[in-house]
C-alpha cells in the first residue's frame, strides 16, 4: 500500500518548520561517550550492565533505577541476542524484555555520525 494524501501516518509527520522547532529543543551536550560505548558493545557483541545503565541514563535519567535492576547475565544475554539479530523486530524484542526499557526510543543508541 502506498502512502496517500489522506494517509494518517503522513498526517502525523510534522512539517519542515515544526521539525526545526522540535530539533532546536532537543539535543545532548555531548554524545561522544555514548557513541564510543555503542562501538565497544558492537565489537564485543553485547553491552555490559554498566554500559546499559549509562546508555539508558543518557536517554532518560529517571529510568536508571529500573534499568539497574537487570542482572549482569540478563544484560549480556539479551543485548547479545539483539546485536546478533539481522531483522529489526528480532533486535527489539530482547531489548524490550529488560527492566526499565518499555519503549522503542530507549532501545536504541546513537549511531556513529556519517
């Protein structure tokens, strides 16, 4: 099905002016540490518990205690499954199984800038 003019998803997409306003309100002071953590996890094939806590706290600090409730084994197992998956839905499911990760935005970390 092709998105048409009356497509509700298309209607939900903000216009250029709205995007500029939203972008101006959003930002991180410095995400280089998080990018480095992601690179280490990708190379290793999993996140450590400390890395998971750091990345999730960077995304939303108030979730830190819930994320910290994950065991070392659980973090390594689930993030390993997610990083090894080829299909995006297979990546998301293990991440959503962790304590403190209830949404898709929290399950993603920044990619290296092009």
